[in-house]
C-alpha cells in the first residue's frame, strides 16, 4: 500500500512540475514546434526522395448555393 501511495505522489509531482514548466512565458516561442518537427521528420526521414504520390482520394467541394439547386437539391436524403 505504501508503494502505491508513493507512486501516486511521485506521478502527481511530475504532472505539477511539467505543467508548471509548460506554462512559462519563456516557452511560448516553442508553441507548435512539435508538430512542425514531426512534419519535417516525416518528410525527410520516413519517405526521402519519394516525390508526389498518386492518391485515389478525390475532394469535391459544393457551396450552399449549388447544394440548394437541382440536381443536388435535397441530397443527401436523411431518413
């Protein structure tokens, strides 16, 4: 039981310490850097010199005016 209490106290202390460090104004300049770093790693390490990839996915965008006129009017039908 004492080991479990000790582990809980250590975990909570670590959470408080990391939260306190993450909220420092000094670290605001690094906001979003992790995502940028992950994108860079994926582009340069995971798939180097791969070039453009053909994708079977297609994006079709329809605005509200087009959606309200025939033949798109009332599509999709919700039942």
